[in-house]
C-alpha cells in the first residue's frame, strides 16, 4: 500500500474523498488527534495517508521541496477534476488533453504537494 505523508492529514483525506472520490476505510489517531494511519480506497486500489511528523522521519513533499512520485487516478471527467484541484489550492502542471496513446489526461499537484495524473481512456 503506498502511503502519502501530508502536513494536514484530516484536510487531505477530505480533499481526496471530495475531489477523487476516495472512500475512507479506516483512520487511526494518537491521543492528541495526529493521524498515524488512514486507508482510502480509490477504485480497487488502497492508499494510506499519514500526518507529517519529522520526529518520526515522516516528511511531506512541501517540506522536501516536491515529490518524485506521480500517482495516476482514473476519473470520469479529467478536466473537471483538474479544475477542482486548482480551485481548491492545487495546481495544474500539464493541462488535460487527448493523447495519441489513447488517454485524455493531465497532471496536477494537490495542495499537499503530491502529483497526480488524472486520466480517462478515450479508445
């Protein structure tokens, strides 16, 4: 299970649910409310989310200056999802367009620093 480290885990979980349609499967917190683990379902995939905690060596991409990882998520309307990411404080890196390899897709950076390709097959 890939795990995203984010600075504002509860906010990120809401974002992934509302923008990408993720379903929250579970959430575990410390006594002070720090999210140490949440599991989200994106289609058939399960993605972990944990709050940034430098003292545990959990560093988020914003603290590190970016992420070397790109997630791909299949959505019904990549343009609408990319627009929603930007509206909520993220950024469109590559605008959504049709590609000759059979996908309508583009790349976005969510407000927590993670990169996503939003994609839909067109063939």
